[in-house]
C-alpha cells in the first residue's frame, strides 16, 4: 500500500510530496470447529441426550455443527479422535462424498484411541469445507454391548484448512446409560423351543427333576442372580406332595464363595433359592429341584411347577433388579396299581 503526504503553509504554498510504502504480509487464519453450533456459546459439545443401551446410535455433535474459516472455503483434512472407547464402542458415518475419504485407525497396545480420519482425495485440490462439515455431522456413536460401561465417552475433533493451518481442538462428550435386561428362565434347555418343560412322575419310583438337565436361567447382560423361586401348584394330594433339594446339594450351595440359601415353605409348596451368586451356581440349584409324591394312591392330574428368577441389577443405570419370565414344568403323575 502507498500513502502520500503533502502540506501547505499559510500562504498556501505546497510542500514536497512524501510517500510511505506499507507492505502487507497475508496471515492465514486458522479454521474453527464449532461442535455446538453458532446459536450456543463455546465450541465444545455435551450431549444432553445420553446413549442408551441398544440405541442405534446418537450424533457426536449438535445438529448445526459448523466448520468455518474466514479466508478458506476448502479443507485438507479433519481428524476425529475417540479418546476412550470401550471394546464394543464404534463410530459410524452416514454421509459420504467422492472427494472426501474416510479411514479408521483402531486402538492397539500403547494407542488406546480410535481415529476416524477424513481427507481430501486430491491434496492439490482440497475438498469443500461444507463436505467435511456434512460428514462430521453424520457421525454417530454406538455400542453393541448389552452391558456398556457407563463412563462419559470423549471425542476430540480438529481440521486443517487448504493452507495446512490446523484448527483448535473441539471436544464432544457423550454420556452412556446401561439398561438392565431381564433374565430368561428356560426349563426346556437351549436346543428345544419354548421355555416350558414336561416330564412324568411314576408312583413309587422316587422323586424326579422338574427341569431338563440343560435347562436353567441365563442373562444377556449379567453374571449373577439374587433369587429363584419354584412354586408347586395344582396340588391334589396335600402334604404328600413336595419340592425338595437333596441335603448334599444344599451343603454344596451353602459352601460356595457366594453362597445360596435354600428354604422351603411346605404350606405354600414354595422352594426358594436366595443370595447373590453366579448364574452357574443357580443353574446347579435349579437342576437339583425334585418333585416327590408319597401318596399310595396319587391323583393322576397334571402338576405344575412355576419357576421365576430375579437378577442383581448388573450395575445398570436403569431398571435395577429385574424378574425373569415365569417358566413352567408340567408333571404327569402315573399312579401304580398296588396289589391288594
């Protein structure tokens, strides 16, 4: 730039003309990543809607995330760094452009972060800033875990403009909420359809198990049960009928590191296992339940044993302890014709 100076005295006589020359050196302004959008203060984003277990995925930015640069309309690249992923966590994009490539760098020993890198296909012809913005706006966080860890996920995003000037780093924080899933009681075992079981009791032949040897309880997001209750109904022979567990099994359950207590209410025909313990231990208990009828002339009507279990909540944020379905064992009673 050039600035000229000329002065006049009181007789209006002009001075010489002096010139100042100003050299302007352009400075590239860095790009700005605003995950919050222009309608909110700051550049970082904290999701007010947490990720709930089994959710299809939630955005990692506000809906009006903005990439800006006062002197550039094209970008070379953007980097999305997921700093603390759990093993079942992932990032997915739902928008793509032929001029912007996406690539992942997965966590490895000594490198815990998951990187999603966005790059211009041709560095000599950087891609439009708006395209990078659209891809970032489409990124979703999701977890396939049925028991996701409930710490906040932290994702850092930065971009580089067409003059290789980096932006500051903006941070996205995603809260995660786990939801307790109910356990499932399957008396039939996993290889047979349905959850109920049918068996028969023959008079005088001794007690019979009320579930399949492969039956039991399972929980997709837990490892322990707090209680299981088996209730005998359609009782036609009164106190001659009962549910029981052998003394040896009771002793084994009581000696476990996480013991299970066995109790029986003869008036209600209700057998209860209680105490927080591993699912395998509860399956041992359930598979040991026996039906007995010592009546010498038992009624032949079908008996029913209903079994329900309750989990321990599994540390979930939502639902707490949950009961299972009620599975039923149907016992056909076969009387024996006693000799006179």
